């Protein structure tokens, strides 16, 4: 986890232009649109800076995140490899969008009701 922590520290420095109210991110976000048709997964953001990607089959991949002024940056570690993921959010904080690696099209996550 040392490498992921170092990457997260770099992300924090890169996105720390000022204090950001990030309470809105905490909770479960569900994939509602995927142009590639993959099974719906979810993201669970925790107040302590941890995040989990919960796949449709129940697999959980843990990581860290930071909320920047125009995006959420996350580092997930899977099979010993760190994957940096960038989500862009809307002004109302109701959607997270990520550009897919295969087609360059956007997938959309929405916050699940509590």
C-alpha cells in the first residue's frame, strides 16, 4: 500500500488549491449508464478518504480518493497494480462521469438514496 499512499499524496498536492466541502461524495454511487454495456457496479465513498469499487459479482476493490475543485481522483489497487481513476462531477453533485478506456465515451454514476 506504500505506493498507493504515495500516489494519493501526489494527488492531494495536485488538487489542494483550497479547502473543498466534500461531504456530498460520501455514500454509494451506482452506475446508471455505460455505453459499453458492462454490468452495473457501484462506488462506495467513505468519509475517511477510502473508496470501494463494488463489481456486479460482489468483488470489492479498495482504494483512496481526493475531491478536487473539478473532479474526484481515486487510486485503486488490484493485483498489485495501482490504477488512477478520474471522475468529473456536475455542479449539483448528482452525477459522476468517467470516460471509458475502450471507446472514450462517458459512463455515469448517480448517488443512491440513503
